[in-house]
C-alpha cells in the first residue's frame, strides 16, 4: 500500500489576501483556484520545486472557524517548510517583510528559524542536514 498526504487545510480570513501572501511573499505556486459556490472556492498553493503536498486555503465559514484563523495549533509551530538553501530563502523572506519570531539557529537536524504567516500561524523554515 502506498499513501501520502495530498493537501492540508489552512483556515484563512480571505481567499485573495491569502493567495497574495503565499504567492508574492513566500513565492508559492497557485495550483488551483476554482469557484465552487457564491462563497466557497477550492484554492490550493504549494511551495516551489517538487512538492507533493499542497495547502488548501479554506475560508472560515462560521464564527467557530474564524476563531481558528492564525492559531490552528494552539501556538505551536504548525507547518515545516524545507529548503535547499536556508540563507537564500531567509534573506528573501526578510526582504519580503516576513516576520521571524525566532532567529536562525543550528540544530542537530539542520538550520531552522520560526516565522509567522499573514495570520500568525507559526512555521519552521528548515534546511535539513544532508545525511
């Protein structure tokens, strides 16, 4: 049996501002943006390169979902973005106004820094150690 995670839903306040952030600030690719109804769209973005997992940008539709925007994991790092060149991407992200909440550090698994997305979800930017 072969399985993989294809998409992860990320609750957002607005489709267009989320698309702009991920495509312009993080340079993700817009994979799909399909209108499903008057209020719902199927919007997927993925990091550049050979990525098999994408983010499904899901607009909050209820007051309860709105409370999860920016805090889907109770303040823990939520997503882990691997890179082949940490310093290149860190510099580009800084230049694009991405807010890093923990500075770069060298750990046993690689170089890592924590940044926030437009809503405050925490991400690790990681260049793993090559084994």
